[in-house]
C-alpha cells in the first residue's frame, strides 16, 4: 500500500498554485473557476469557457456545464452527481484533474450567497489525488485542502466532472 503524501509535500509539488491572491477582476486568475481554467490550460492543454456572471455572481448553471461538454471534442464525464444531502463521492472514484463543483453557504445568513431564482453551485476546485483539492475560496489566497480533514468541501460537492483528455496525464505525486 502506497503512503499518502502530507499536506506539506503537496504544497511543495504544487507551489506555483498555492497562495495566489484573490482578484475581483474576472479577467485575471484570482477566483475559484479562474484557477481551474488556468490549471486545465497549463496541465492538460484544454481551454475551458468562462462562465457569465448572473446577478453579479459567478454561478455554475447546469446549462453552462452541458455547453462546455459539447464544446470539448472528447466531451466530459459526469463522475458524480448528488446533493449536499447525499453521500459525498468516494475518494476511490476520483482521479487527478477531476473538477469538483460545490454548493457552499446555502443561506445568506450563513455568510454565503445564492441566486434569487434557484440555488446553484457556487464553488469549484481541482482534485489533485490522495484526498487533496486545490481551490481558491472567496477573498482568500488559493490553497490545497485535505478533504479528509476539511470534509465540508467534500460533503458539499454536488458534481464531479472529468475530461477524458485529462485522464492521459499522470499525477505528479
């Protein structure tokens, strides 16, 4: 059985992706989906479409995800679809490069946000393997989280997407 890397080891391997500042300008990488777009471009040579802002919020509308799948020549695999009330996706089902889409802070009183018409997923991250995820939380620097410790992100995952193209790239650690 292979040993699991520590968070410190993951941070060393992924150092260029950690501690990036948050930007309000959508044209700069400085938000959760921005870091995912750059990661997919640099690591897998895939250009992801940016999401339009609705009601001044970047939300993950299912129609945008389906449009993205149609644009990519090899489509996208829905690895997991659930709700925050479902069991989270098992780590054994996740692979390096999977995009995890979450619904965080369901109520405005909890400090989060949701659209007026419907509550949509509002956060994304990249699964790095070994139970770790790279993400860029609102107003915080980007970081790697251990999903076995910070299980909130894992529990709030409602969608996991995989590009068949990205499967051809081995995880660096």
